[in-house]
C-alpha cells in the first residue's frame, strides 16, 4: 500500500466514523422523542375525564370507559419505556465507541422496533376510529355524538391521540434505522475480507 492509498483509506474511514456518529445521534434523538411523545400520549389520555350533570344525574366520562383508550395508554407507555431503555443503550454504545452490533443483538433490536411500531400504530388507528365515532356518531345505528356533551374530554383525548400518532410515525422511522443497522452486517464476503485485511 502506498502512502496515497493509506491517506485515502484513512480519510474514508474518518468519513465513515463521522457518518456513524451522526446516525447514532439521530437515533438517540428519535428514541428520546418517542419516549417524550409516548409519555405525553399516555398521560393525556390516562388522565382524561370529565363530569357532566344531566338534571339530577351525574355522569363521568373516563378513558377506561373505552377499552381502546386503555390499549392506547398501555401501548404508548410500553413504547416510551422501551425507547428510553434503547436510548440509554445508545448513549452507552456512543460513549464506548462501539458502533457495530452483534448479529443476534441487531435482530432483537430490529424485531422489538418492528413490534413497537406496529403495536403503537394499531392502537392509535383503533383509537382514531373510536374518536371519529365520538365526534360524529353513527346515525344509522342511532349512536349519538358524545363530543357535544364532553367537549373537554374529547379535546384532551384528541391531543393524546395526536401525540400517539406522531410517536408511532417516529417508531416507524426508528425501525428503518434498526433495519439498516441489521442488514449492513450482512455485507458481501469480499467486502468483509477486504475490511479485515485492511486493504
């Protein structure tokens, strides 16, 4: 190897390490965003309640009245906890300077990211369907609109639902990150031999 080839190799290696660091920082920011959004969604929906008086009758609307909202709270709480744990692991890997996973760990992270993305998206979609029924009712089945009566309840639930949707979209982006981290470990054997030989 000539000195020019060594300089090009070291330059390419430095650019690769800079890209790796940017990817890690981006992943960390996204994981912390999911944690914050998941906690916000769970807190907004989980604390959602409103009491209305109808003559002498008092009726309280709570998130537990709709099982889909309970599922939304649990799914977003789990996603927030998982993302926080993965964010801590990401910080530890950045501090150690380790950027490459083992294949087994990469598969586990990929699978968990996929599961979290699907679970949060399905919970948000199911909750959106219930929100639409609450907002507009279903006249054909004589289901009335409840958001006319429980305006604060519906508004706060809608804010939580928005946070849940954004969190699920960020989780989809994170699952693309984990797919990239996994499948780049399966480079061609020729590339792996060249990298290990240093040529």
